[in-house]
């Protein structure tokens, strides 16, 4: 009797039902990468990849450029991120001679950095830590929507809502974004854009009549890593996070190392 493969509906659990004594090799599949961004010209930064079907022969590449790869176990690889000549959004491929290959994207080779701090001023350009902008709204609006740009947020509480994260934005927080119970906290800009939300605490978002009090992902490919999303409310669904898509605009968000409790 042949083996039977089913995918459980909870999380990313694979259930394998096999004949007695049979063994199965998992097809290579990449679930998450951390970090999902790196300055394009900074060398010797490492990335952890999680998935299944990894072996000691698995190899990682970035847009076809081979990366030094260390096998940890069948679910974990570590790769050294190669540098590139300019900011861009990249595709990561894990290839294995026995188990096939799988692509993961987007990975962001970030270029410009915009700084935000409670001590800042929105009249500043925000391009240096010594002269940051004051508000997230002004900083988000300064992203050109084309060049991968890191928005580096200093620690503190930022009481803002209805923030729109443009394509190519990498939101890197050590801070709390507080929607103030007035509206949703953050949304992506929609229609297959690519963004990162990393290291933020998102709280007190409120969405009345629609989903997503904390974070609304609108048919985009957003990497959501290392966040705490708590204390948000929606009167419909998805108090913490709401993702919507259509047959024309799909997007593929991924989530890793988050605490999400509404």
C-alpha cells in the first residue's frame, strides 16, 4: 500500500502515514528566514532558514549567487548573506540533490536608512541617527516605494494610527506602536507590494466594521518577524492581524517568532 500524505490545517504540521518499515524524505520547503533583510554592502551577516527536507548537501543561493551554508538539522540551515552592488529585493533558493529545491522571497537588500525617535523633528530628513524624524507617519511617507529602505525606530512609544507601509519598506523597531484605540495601527499599501515588519510591539489598534486592528495586510507579501501584537480589536475579525487577497492579487505573507494575542 503506498504512503499517504496529508497536510494538517493547524500551522505547518506535516502528517505522514507510511507502510510499516518505510522511510520518506521530505521535499525541500522553506518556511521562514531570519533576518529577512540586510544592508546590501555589509559582509559576513548570517541568516537562519527554517523549513523541512534539509540535508548536509543542501545549498543556499541568493538570486543564483551561492552562499556559504551550514547544515544544522533537517529543519534548520544557516547561510552567510552575500553582498551585492546595490539595494534590491532578492529570491533565496534552497537546493538539495535528493529533495529538490524551493524558493523564498522577498529578501531585502536594504539601502537607505530613515531614523525615527521621540526626540526627533519631522523637519529633519531623518537620514542620520543624530537628526531623526519625530513621527512614523512622516517617515513612512519619505520612502520612495521602489528602493528597499529600512525605517529604524528608536525605543519609545509612538501613538499613531492609520500608518501606510509602502512597497520596499523594512520597518525595524525597538519600540511600541500604539494605535490609541482610534483606528488600525498599520496597513500595507496593497496589490502585491513587498514589506517587512520586524521587532515591533503593536497595540491598541481598533478596526470598526472591517478586519485588522493591529496590522492589515492587503494582498501583499509581507514578512512579519519577531513582533508582539497584543491588545488590538476588530469588530469583524482578525483583531491582531488581518490578511486579505483576491484571485487577481494574492501575496504570500510569512510569520516567524511572533507573539500574537489580539
